[in-house]
């Protein structure tokens, strides 16, 4: 892929400078050692978010409840007023809804209608080439 004139190259795997003035340092654990790191690898933390697309969860039918197959998590927090606790579940979106079903039905109906119109037009052109008067019903 060509770059613009003067654009820097994308370079992978470069050294990183760690100093005391950095506020955040993102690291990835590549290899786990025998001893656990306190506060990092000794506690098992579940994944917070999962897939929220039905096709990513599994091949579901329209009757299946998608929420049963989502990686759910419960997040407890205190309200802004501090009066009580609330909980939040993972959201599921992009599932099969009624608008998509209606659009698919309309596409099928439109395809059959266009096929009929093409057949009527071909019949009309065939009769026209034979010398008879054409049928004008396909114009409407």
C-alpha cells in the first residue's frame, strides 16, 4: 500500500521507554510463570463483555431467546444519590427483528412482481415481432 509523501512508515515491534513520569502503562502477559503475581494473576476475573450480535453468539432460529446465549455479567454500582445499589446486564442488539422480516418479505414479493413483468414484456415483444398489436398492460 502506498503512502503519501512524507508520511511515516508503520513500524511494528519497537522498543518502549518506561519512566516515572508515565501515568499509565498497558502491558500484555505473554507467558505465565510458576508463581502468581499478587493482584494480577492470582484472581480469576470473568470477561465483562461478550458478543452482542446473534450470529456471533450461535446460529439461532427466530424462536430462540438470544439472551440465554450471551456472555452475561452483573455490574453492581451505587446510584448517584447514594441511596441504593443497581445492576446492569450486557445488552443484546442486532438480532432478527420485525423490520428485517418485513423487508425480506417485500424483497420476495418485488422479485416475483418483476419476474411477471418481464414475462409479460417478452410476450408483448414476441407478438409485436409477429405483426399483431402489442399489449400495453406492462406499462402500468
